[in-house]
């Protein structure tokens, strides 16, 4: 044990002499709060000494032209609750404390706490209740609004940031959110773009809001991505929205579009009676689970022989979309599931839907008194919540896609010099 550690332990032992229960440390008048108060006040005293150039009562201060002039009381919000401190003043009134500035009412970390709660989907009222229950802090809706509104600048910067020139895999999908527009609740579409970069890491590319989901708006999304630097992609994974593949190919003509197999299976089973769904699903699995494209074609033929008498629309639909349903067969088996499903972006959407579930409909701008979104255009309120939610979700993306190196080598064979490491 070093001498410094021994001294620290001895000091802690002295401080904990009267400890009998958790309130002695964590309570309103507990040791933690007292230490925080003294630490802040001592730091402010040190700032004053640096400002004046001499310590309290030091002879150097005589005739210096400025001196200490008492203290003023101030309450600041911290992550552990409100903290009453005394801030030193100077006679000339030009002391500008750095740790707690003159107009500052919250220590660094408090805003992050509010944003973290907001990112978890809590409403303004929920954040108020949470802070009051845990920390004894009464926070106004205006304060919460000011804290969360600061995120909008980050959203705009993030939404316009330059992107990589190549993303081997791209996912596009949309989710629906509830929005209150001048009375009735209506649905709005949130467009999401997710890319897998050349290192195999998932990357949020952007989110956009429109009244409905459609290929025309998707075309504007793809154009924006290209303007921000994306020049190429190898495979785009999408659901079955009409016109979406053509919109992608208009902007990125060399990309291959893979239709999501999971969506296709769900759509196919809509034709099937409940009693026979399990059997039909098994025979469909034989198609997309085949080892090669040739075997998949044979499995589709067997499916048609078995089920066309009852459900002819299924095999007809698969044959009509066959080219876009089978792109993944060019890739190694280890990453095929990454390609033939939109699970990567579907799971992202699921997390965002879960986040939004507790909020209900977003209020109309200037329409709900005491709401953090009340002074915001509705789309900005939605963007704010989803952006913070995406940030929180992205922290869990720590590893590249499994077997990515093998996939990348396969992409080099398939796409040649389009793979630029």
C-alpha cells in the first residue's frame, strides 16, 4: 500500500467514524452531500485566489485594487439532488467563477441525466416525477425543454455529416409514430437508413420524417445519402414496399437489392389457413434455406407441386420476385441471414417502438402546456426523441458482424475494385 493510499484510507476512516446507516452518507445532510459542498466551495475559493493573485488575509492584498467581498448563497442542481453552496464575491464584481458560473444552476452531469431519461422514452412529466422521487429535485417543464432542445443542433449536425463512400450492406426501413396535428392523432412515417461499413460495423446513416411511407420520398433519401458522400453499396436489404428497389437503383445503379425473406414469408402465409401454416412455412424454409441457388429453384418447384392446387398465389409471387429474393445465394452461408432478413434494422425499429410506446402521441407545437415539445414543431420533437434513443442503442454495437472478414474477401471476388479498403 502506498503512502498516499494509506493517508486516503485514514482520512476515510476518520470521516466514517459516526456512520450508522446509509442516510449518514447518502441522506439530505449526509457525508456525500457535505463533501460535495465543501469540495465545490473550496474550488471556488481557489478560483478567487487565482483571480485576485493572493490568498485570504495575505499582506499582498493590501492596496491591490481588489479584494474579497463576502459570499452569496446559491442552490445548484446536481446528479444527487439540490446543493446549497456559497459563492465568493470580489469587491470590483469582475470575478467569473469557472466551476459554477454566475448564471449556472446545474452542475455538469445534470443535463446528461435529463437527456438519458428522455432517451429512455420518458415524457416531460415522467422526467419531473423521476427527478423529484430520486433526488428531491423539482424541475420545471421549461428547464427540461431547454435541456432537450439543445439536442436539436446535434441532430442537424449529425443529419448533415459526411458519410463513407462505400457501405457493403445497406438497410432501409420505416416505422410509424403517432402525432397529434391540430386535434386528431395521425400517423407519420419515420424513414431509417442503416449501413454496414467496410470494417463490418453497423452505422446509423440518418432518419427522416414524412406524412406517409412511399418510394418517392425514399428516392429523396437516397439522393441525400449520395450528396453526403455515399457513392456505392453492394447489397441493399429492404422490405416489400412497391417501387422501393427501383428507387434505390435509380440513385445507386450498381447495387443489388435483396428483398427481406421474413417479410415475404409473412406475406405468403396470409393466403394459408391456420391449420396448414406450419407445413407451408416448413416448405418455404426449404427454399431460402437451400445450400445453392439451383437447390432453391428445385425446392420452389416442389413447393408449387405440393401447394399450387390450394394456394397458387404463393409460388407465383415468389417466381415474380425471384431475382430480388435470391441475391444472398452469392454470399457465404455464414452471413446469408444478415442479408436475407432486415433483422438489423427491424431490431432497431423494435427498440425505438418500445421507447415510443410510453409516450403516446407527440403533441402539436405550442399545443400542450408544460410539455418539453410544446414550443417545438412536431417533427423536431419526434427527431429529438428518436435521435437520443438511437444514440443509446448504438452504444451496444461494439462488435463487427460475425465472420465479416470472410464475407469481405467474398465481396472482393464478387465486386472487384469496388471494394476499397
